[in-house]
């Protein structure tokens, strides 16, 4: 760990503000300690609930995690060893702007533009409120409302100006509290540059909606009683958008920033060290930014002005530099690629074509272009590139969907989210307890119940707890969720960002051979059901056997007996339960109804159940009056099993092992011959394991099978220690 590392202070919005002096750090900072959680293998503990899922209490062993503010979180598995090109955006990625100072600057400049347009001068007396805006809001230009929605468009929170609307008011405007995404009506405020814009827009709408000089008779806008003019909310939105476009286009925001770099831009000495380590490990580094060359040069020169840079030019840390990229257009059609004069910043006439001009030279800077041109010049493929940015649409979504790049999203608000997650853990626990209480109310009720239980008190406590939790993040709550429901912004991260963290500098704490493995995504039936299933549940004929004591009551997962019909030309053969317990005697078809894979089929109408399981009788005929020898030809064939699946020998298929591997051949895992070299384990164990003989009394992948009478007897759960996050 570097001695020069300086922790960031956080405002209410979760973004990094001015760095504290490292000399003022406490000697024993718990946040710098890595998190280690240990469970003894096989130890049975109560299920740990978080309010959003059930954590597996059976996972033993030791889990190692880096400290939370050094962590990189994983949505899809990724091996850094296979990444050959690291690409970076500049604004809010390499260049970290101090918050809320930078947002307050943009707010003041935009308000001034609005006043110049003719908006009331009273707006100039307002100030930026960092506790209000949150990324990922939808703005409804028709009704002038900010909407916090989930992944499907269901409205979680609705705000008009600074007024939070009640449920009845929301239903009067949005039937079923639902809104459909419509580009002509909905504008998504999903970038960090949109945060001051959110605050300005709320301030403007709140002013006109609460001022007595304006009539609020229409849901689509306000009427100016003095001028007898109608002002729709959509026109207010367009004016605010134009104001922010102007402060970017005319350079006023950039000028104020470069004139006061120490006030608005954070310097971190880890930046040049990280880029040097990347290149020492054989990685190529490129800069891809929408900012122009002059502004990029001033910001990057400031960032690389620390003593550790030893007067090196910032361009020497990059193999390729693209400015004025115009993302997301860059990932599609793009623009003409032109070379930039590093001394004057002027664009040179003509374009760079590798066939005529050769490969790019060091310290060359280009403007525009498109993704096809860049990848060809670099000699890269989609999966070779990891692109790091803060813009979920311009940086992450388009590069992932169109070009197949691996993606790393920078979420500065994550630091505040993690703080609340730790400080308010008791509220998450309370939600879990209320959920348990709600389940207990219905525990002994079924469809015969005629009285509705009173759950109003529990629901009221759930609403109160969720509100208290949301207020811990800010006025509009967390950017990731509202109670137990994830936001649209969170769903976009999960879908398009392979990795995410509060800063790209967290790469500093991982080796470049690191394998990021994504956690298992459990569905509700997997995360809330214990690993045991009831045999015959939902099958009337088999349930009758269980009720009369003639059939098994329970069996491990994966051994549920199905009701399979057979034709009349069938002979009998015993079918042993995998545990060697209860034996069911049925008929195996010899006709066309036989299972093509060789599995025995049972006719439960003629099934007989034998409770004597002390001596296995596999291969013997148990029906009276028939010779034992006659049953040999009806034996089900012996199969060879893989460790974790029931696959007959000779049937092969490919499993996506989620190990970020592409395979050594086009037909790896498909149509491989059985036996010999075709079944040998491939390099690094990335492909299917060799086929092995399965013990006759043990199903594949289970070392000790619980019996029906004691489902948990002699069953152990072993988990291996991993170094992945």
C-alpha cells in the first residue's frame, strides 16, 4: 500500500471531495483492514437474511475480501490476464472533480444563462443542494416530474420540483404507477454532469409551481397571469438543457475549471504508478475522451504533475490517445480520424490509414474516428479491451452492446452507499424480521380460509423502515434501490458493466493476473428454498403411496421421481434409490416408449414398493413366477457419469464454466469422441472434466447421501477458499 494514498471525504451525495492530508489519518483505521469472514465447514448456522435474499448458511471455509473502499465488484467473470488493452475516459474517470464544488460551479453558470434568457432574477439567489440529485432519474417532460423507477418502469418515487407526491397523486397521473420509456417524452439523467442539471430543473419547476403569479390549472405547465402566456414544462426543460449545453460549448465551465484547477480537480499520485505498472505487465493503455485536445492537455498535465512523474509528459503514459471522440457516435459510424498537432492543438488535413501511413507512432494524438479504425490500428479484438468510464450510456452500454468490449463502470456514489450499508445494517435486519413476521401470519392458512388476516401494522412498519433507510442516503434515497426493489440505474449496471467500483484506482490493489469471478445469481426459488425436495409432490398417485406408508417421503434434490407412462409390452426391473434405501419396482419398456437415452421408465400404477433395503438386489427379478435370468436383458445399461451431471457415456455437450475462456478450438466441448485423448482434461482445467465411473450406490457429485428418515445425516458441505471478490 502506498504511503502517498489519501482517503477521500464524502459529501451527502457520495462523491469524493477534497482529499485529507495523509498526516491527519488515524493510526488505526478499521477501513484499511481487509474483511475476513470464516465459517467452519459443515457448521450449521441459522440462515442469514439481508432483506433482499437468503445467504447460504451451508457454505463453509474462509472468504477473503479486500477492504470495501479498495474493492472492485463483479457482474460477469473477467480475467485481467486476458485483457491486452486498457482504455479510459477522462472526465469523472481519470480526472476526479471535487464534489460538491464542481457541481455548484456548473449550477451557478447555468442559472446565469437562464436569467439572461429572461427567467426571474430570483433564481440567481438559489444555491446548489448536493443532497437532492441522484443519478438515474427519469424526467417526464410532459408533466414536469422526476421519476425514480425500477427496471420495468414501475414508479418508486415521484417528485414535482421539490414536492414529493403522494401515492394517490401518482395514480391520478400514472395509472398503475407505471410509465413506459419514450425518448420523445422521457429524459434520463444518468451522468454525473446531470446532477447540477437535476437541481436547476427542480428549482425552476418549483419556482413556477409555488409562485402566486402563475396559475397551476393545467397538469402540463403554468400560466403567467401578468403576461397571459402559457409555459409548458417541456419548454422549461428545453431551456435548462440549452443552458447546460451552452456552458459546455462556449467553454465557460472549462475556463473556470482550468483557472482554478486546485479548487476543482483532485490529484492522486497513484495514477501514474498504475499506468506504469500496466505497461510493465505488457498491457497497452489508451485514452478515449469526448473533451477537446486543449482542455484534455491542461487537465492531464495537472494530474501528472506530481513529483513521482519526474517531469514526464502525460502523453508518455499512453500508447494511443483519442480526443473529441463524440461517444456514443464513436462506437457506430463515428467521424473522420484526424491527427492533432501537439503544440498548437490544430487538426491536420487528411486522415490516418494504416495501409498507407503505417502503424501509429508514440505520442501521436488523434481526434474523432470510430471504434473500427481504433481497434484496427491497435490490433485489438473486442474481448481484449477493458474500457473504464463513468457514463452508463456513452461509455458502457454502447461499447458493450455494439463492440463487445469488457466494461468497468466508475460509480463515485458507491462510497456513500457502502457507508450506509454498514452504518444502517440494523434497518436491513429489521426489514428481514418484518418479512419473517409477514410469513408467520400466513403460515397455517390455505385456500379454505375465509377471513383475511390483519397485516396493516406490519406493512406500515415496512414502509416506515424503508423511508428511514432511504433518507440515510439523501432526499431521493439510494441510486441502486428503493427498499427491496432495484432501480433502473442498478439494472443497467448489472446488465452492461462487467466490473464496477467507486474509482478506477482500485485496480491498483489487484494483480494483473487476477480472475474476477461473478457471484452466483440465485432466483427466488433457489435463494429461499432449503436444499431438499419432497418426492411426488403434486403427483396424486405417488402422493397416495407416501400417505399410505408405501413410498418414500423425502429425497435429496435431483432425485424426484416422475410419472412416466409405458406401453403394454414391458418387462419388470427393479430401480434402486441412489441412497440404497427404499426400493421401487416398476416396468421398463422394451418398445418405442423407452427412453432414447437409456434411462428406465416407471409405471407407477403397477409399481411395488419394498421396504427391505438392507441387501441391494440390483439386476435380480423380484416379481414372483419369473426367472432371474430373464431379467438380465432388461437391465438398464450402466452409465459413466461426470462428477456433477447425469449424462450417459457417449453423449457430450459444452458447459459455459463462466471462466472467461474462449477455448483452443472451434469444436471444443462438442462432438468429442468418448475415451482416449478426446476426454483428456484441457489446459488449465477450463473444459469439461474427464468422464469417470460412478459408484453404483452413490449419485454423481454427492459423497454422502442422506436417507429418507434422516435427510441431513452424514452430509457434509465443503467449500474451497478462493481469492476472488
